[in-house]
C-alpha cells in the first residue's frame, strides 16, 4: 500500500486539473485519441497502476457534472482503468443509476471497452426507459 504524501496529493491535484481541463478543451469521440488518455498515461508512469486505479475511480466519484462524468468514464475506460473489477463494478452501478442518459450510455460503453464479463450481469439486470440504450446493452452482453 502506498502512503499518500504531500507531493503525491499535490500531483494528484495536478493530474486531476489536467484531466478535467482536457475534457473541457476537447470532446471525446469514438476512434479518436483524447488528451485525457495522455494525462492518465503520465500518471501511470509517475505513480504506477494501483495508484492510478484509485485516482481514476475518485475522479468519477467526485464528478459534479453528468457531462464530465460521462466524458471521464469514456476516457478512463479506453485507458483500461480502473483495473480493479470491484472499482469498475461500483462505477458502472453508479453510472447506470444516473438520471443522465449520456452517463448511463457511458456505463454500457465502459463495460464494452473493458470486455469484463463479470459486469454483464449489471447490464442484464438494468432496466432503462430508452430503447436504443437497452439494445446497446444487449449487444454488449
């Protein structure tokens, strides 16, 4: 376990600011790399995957805006984070419960990108009022 130090906390703040800034500057588009992915890669080089796992999860939990949450989830998922299945499960549960259709869609997208079959039960059990989202979830399962 890594004990948080003042420099680690300051760096996480730096990486968080850079990550959120990248979301503000550029929309996430399928098939196009996003500057937020580079922020995650730099954080991995500096702190390692286990720290970045927790950091990515905290970004999603702290997101005050569904738009930022949706964009952040897509970027984080494309970067393969979090690696921890329990964190992934928690994130998908939270996103699927959102009133924001885009955040719910990002949850389905994340399950698809992660290719984590242990999360398919969440999609299978999810009931949504939006038909195309239910169709998308079924395709991912």
